[in-house]
């Protein structure tokens, strides 16, 4: 099964990457044309501005499909016991900040609020790319099920020797049973309506992969939720001192 998932993922990744590159090339050419032709016919300018919106939407949809493919590849690696993390010292506060800034650019119509400790370096041993994957999945999940008119809040708090990253939404919330089951592979909360089409429905693999990645960082994941009152997803990582000890 893992061979099939891995082969399928790799076969799909190349054409999807090519498609995104084509859309981005068209975006650059369209933006250059608008910038260098200030006296375009109003109808042509309107057409190009509409085209720009459609191209931006197309790129977001390609990104969704890319996440699906990457999830399948990661699932294959987990099943084959080959999913590895390459850790090094990094500032978790800076990593959270830059990831949220990138997400703001990707979904400019959504409100992402950030709460970080002021002027504090939070040093952890981590695979930066994999942590960005976890952060992106958490935030995307919150955007998927919360109203576009309400903010998603991302924060970082310190608890003794642990750093705790959390995302709070004002979505429908989860029952105790759903809170337990949501970390399982392929699990989806079928009774919950998706609020944002721009982030896609998902395959039910994201949180399962997040749990696996955080476990490899010697951390924990969890969720706190009340039906009708939203959810707060979190993960913890051990902090290290300047001397390098945990």
C-alpha cells in the first residue's frame, strides 16, 4: 500500500508543479503589462484585473492539491517507517512569526492574529520545514471550519521547559469523542460544514501527520474544545538553554 501511495504521489507532483509554474508566469506577465501600460483601454484593464483574480485563485487551488500529494507521500513514509526529521537549533518565535506572515499573504482575505512573547528567543531543536508544515496545517484547519468574518488567533506561550504553540478559532467546536478521534488517519468530522473553499476539504491526514511529526520532536499535540464555542489546537516542544541542555 505504501508503495502505491508513494508512486502515485510522485507521479502527480511533477505535473502539478509545472501547472503552478505556468500560472505564476502568467501572473508575472499580466502584472508587468498592467504596470507598463498605464493608458490601457478600460475594458482591457478590467479584463486583466479579473484575470489576475482568477490566476490567484488557480494558484491557491494548485497549492491545495500539492498539500494533498505531500500528505500522501508523508503517509507512505510513515507506513514505511522512513519519515525523518533533521533537527537543528532554531528560534521557535521567529519561525511562528514568518510562517504566519506567509499565510497572511496566501489568504489575505482572512484575519490571522499573532500573540508572541516580546523580545524573547525561544530556542528549540527542530526541523524548521516540518514545523512550518505543522503550523500551516493547524492554521489551515482553523480557517477551513471557522467563519471568514472571524479571526484565527495564533500564539506561543512558555511553560517551564516547554514551548506551547496554539491556534484558536471560533468555529463549531468538537465533541469529546471527536477530539479523541480527530488525530486518527483519514478521520474527518462529517457533521461540520466547511466555511472556506480556498483551503479545501482535506484528506483527513493532516492532523495524523502533525501528531507523528511532533512526536518525532519529543513533543505532544492536543485540542481543547467545546461544541458551539470553537477549538484550540496546540503542540508543545522542549526548549533548550543557551548551553544546549533541554
